[in-house]
């Protein structure tokens, strides 16, 4: 019996119904993980997450899976962001921790200002979502990829991630909308 057997039920409990998954060989290329699609109960949001990445996150205190939650109509962007970062991690045999910035040198998601992601606990789900337990013991960490802009990453690099979170909170930023305002850019008064 796998210690991860509760993973599907955990995801459905906190995120929503699993609608389906891409196979590891989707797009003509073999991947080390599947991409799983979950529809939230509100029918307005979707979460795309990896399943199988946990087998390749060497050096992590806990095996990891990645996910991104966006508005339903932005599913293709969530898929791209999770897929690109999961590929980066598997190819480099690396892992991420909360607070890590994973940035591209240019816009990562076409038609947006998003150039990367901040690895974080899920911004809208409770703490009980971020770690899968088996018999009360942590066995899997779920890392949420919060899409960020180049200016937001520079804000984090200069002042720390709390400065970014403070701006998001002050401006009531909708973190599941990739077309949101860039809080890294100073607003004129």
C-alpha cells in the first residue's frame, strides 16, 4: 500500500473534482509526471497539478508536487506554468521550497506580464491542504506556483517576499487571475 494513496482524495476534498489528466507522453514527449486537471466546486476556477513529480524531487525534506490555480478560462496558462517549471525541476533534478522565485528572462505566459512564479502555500486554501498526511505523518508537500511579474520578482529580491504579500493584500489582488495588476510597479498618487 502506497503512502501516497490518499493523494487523489486529498486533492478532491480541498481543490475539487478531478476531471482528467494528460498522460506522461502527451505532446509526443515523455514526461516524468502527469498533469492533472481539477474543477473547483465554484465552477469558476481550475487547478492544474503534477502527479508523479514526487518521484523526482531529490533533496527535498518531503516529496513534492506542483500546482497552479487560476480562473477556469485561464486553464491553458496554468498548464503551461506548471509544465514548464516541472520540466525545469526534473531536468535539473532540483526541488523548490516556499519563497523560491522561479523566473524566466522574458514573459513566460504569452499575452500576459507573467514571467515566472513564486513557490508558496496555496493562497486561498487552508494550511491542511499544503501537506498530505498518512497515518498523521507528513508524506507529500504541495507547492503552489503563484504567477508573478518581473517587477514583482524584483520587489521580492530587493525587500523580501513579505513586501510583495503586503502589496497584494493592500491592493486586494486576485492571485488566481493572470491578467491582474502588476503590484511590483509603483502606482502614481
